[in-house]
């Protein structure tokens, strides 16, 4: 599991060099529409472990930004590692946890653990605590220093410290020790390797950096999006990076991709050890990330502000005994859906078994292509980070709807507009599609017990295009999935 890795870096022909990831794709199933249920670390990771959406597991923001009595993980539902452990599995967790305040994976089913090899937030002087430090060479690098009054921080840089001495290498080494021991035993095992990279600041080694021709890296088609018809908050956030030159944008991309290449190399060591042991054909292997990275899309970096695909689409590749090999699927599945999927694939069940309305197993998709049609919709929720806000995201087929409780909503047709440059939320031709997406949103909110939003009937809180009662009403029309060109006409303010 990587941290903040775009799903698109695994696309065929992408400039990011990932030979070991590519080999896994050739032997497994890649999900091109996998998504995170939340745009930041802790809520997404807690959803992975519990199979619950954030409003049900209780971790709504990253844990270190609040007091210990805030964003507390609820423990009524067992984590999938606990269930594996109950079924005789030896379990090991290595690297970043960031699921709940105690930072104690052993409380949740992980028998052997190792804390993350922490990476300091790098300053120009490389000051601050934490180990290991990765001294950044002066060029190339970029530091944020605007607006006045904010601490200067690093966006990207290059170091001479080898990856084996940094986070991804140290965590991989600890996992290798566990793997060597587990492979000698009789018990089934589960090894979770959680690396901190390629999370910003994008700090890569000199050798990996040298593999990329910076000036040849293509900027995304949405790199210079003016965000004119999107929430004002997006434009406000974009000011931080407005001074980046095209060369600096490409340098940031090169550092980000080079970091992923380093992760790929470390991942390859684990895969090689598994092959040497003869257990490759008897092992389920999962590659994923907690969320993505904007990387200059729409003029933005990192995540938090902007419900765009670069953040919500995550890498997901799974291989294992009896699963389809070398295939790509457009089935829409969530990171939290891994909870029931892994339990089904391993034949492990909780006692007593309890279905979770928030997630569902996609194991059938891994066995047969015909099951893909049953996985067309997705749902995510966001509560902000330090800056509080409300967003809900709904996918169905090629359509995507973003309910922004703080500003204008968004509607995109991803097949016709994969870079989300045209907001159709106010297009009269898309009115029935907007209504349908709202209906799907409210149905998910009600089904999963999100009582706060489900009860937002109070007069001043009627901020969605259509209200919760739509979920109980019969559909009035079947919306088309054919892309409709925007008319530019505003939607009738009396609607909804």
C-alpha cells in the first residue's frame, strides 16, 4: 500500500516507470475505476480496515489534526486482520498506520508490527525531528513560501540518500524479515507493507531522478484549468501554486514518478522472494493506495481541495490462485470493499457473520468478467482536513456527481470529459441525470445510516439540488448515459 499514488500511473504508455507493478498486472486483474471512499489518509485507511464509510467508523479527518477525543475509531466491527487472526493467520504490519489515535496495529489483529520509518517534513535547512532524514540537494527543488505568514515547506526535491535508507526501503526490509520467517512456517500468513511514499514532499533519489527526461514529460490537459465554473474554494486553493513555471511543474512530476519507481523496485524484492519460495501461486497479492494526488491537475497539488479523479481514482491490482490473469476491468469498486473481498477470497468469516451495508465483496469480478456489470456505482464522502467542509461523491457508469455543501455542485461525464473540464451541473439538458445522481446519493446516505445528512431538512440547510425524500420516491425518468454537450444555460433556481 502506497500513500497518495495516482491510479493513472499504471495506465499503458504512462511515463511513470513501474516494471514490477506491470508484471503483477500481467498476472492479475487491474481495476481502472477503483476509488477511495475519502480523500485523506486516516478516514480512507480506517475504511479499508473496517469495511465502513467514515461516518460509520468515526474517523472523519486525519487523526493528528485533532484532540484525542476527536476522530476516534469505533470498534464495534472487527477489522479484517482480526478475522484472519481468529482463523489461524500469522499477521505482520510494517510502515505507516495512521488509522486511529493509538498508532497500535497490534490492537486490531496485527501480531507483528513495526512503526513507520518516519520521514521528517523537510525544510530548506532540513531541520526538525524524525528519522530518517533525507537531505535534499538544492537543485532541483521547490519550496512554498506564499502567502506571507505561512511556514515555508518543500514540494519536491532530490536526495543522495539511497531508498534502502529511507522510508520505503526500511519498511520493505522489515517486511522481508517477517516474510522469511512466515514462509518457513505451516500457518497461513498476511504481510501488510505500508510505505509513506510518494506522499508530498516528493523526494526521490538521484538515480531514480536520472531515469526521467524532465522536459519531455507531458503536462495534463487540465493543468491550466481556470476552474471558472467550479467552487470558489478550488480557485482559492490554486493560488498557492499559481507561480510554478512549466519547468517546475515537470520537475515535480519527475520527482513524483521517480519516487514511485523506487517503490516499484522495493516491491519487486518482495515479489522475487515470494517466487523463490514457491508460494507465488498460493498467495493473494494486492497493490493499492489510500488516495491519489492532484500533481498539477486543475492547477492543484496534493489533495483535500478538489473532488477530482486524480485524487479519488486509486491503483488497485490483485492476483491470486484461481483469479483472472492479465485482465483489466472497469468495475467500480472501493478501497473499503477490500474488507469483505479479502475475507471471501481467504474463506474467513467473522463470528457471527454480519453484512456491512457500506461495502460489498467484488470477489466475483476477480473470477469472471460477467460479474463486472454488478459493480457500476460508487460513493465517497469528505469532511475536510483542518478546514471543515461537506462533500459527497457519486459515480454511476460514466457519470460523476459532486455535492458541495459549501458551494456549487459538479456533474461530469467522464467518458466524454476524463479530465473534468466541463461542469454540467447547471446544464438543463442534464437535469434528469442530476436528479438521478442525487437520488443515488440520498439512497446511499439513508442505507448506511448517515443520519446527519439524511436529516438536513432544516430550511437553511437545503443545499442539495434535490432532497432526501427523493430516495423514497419512484424514479420519474431514466437518464441517458450519452454525453450531452453543455448549453451554458443556468438551472432554474426554483428546481428542487
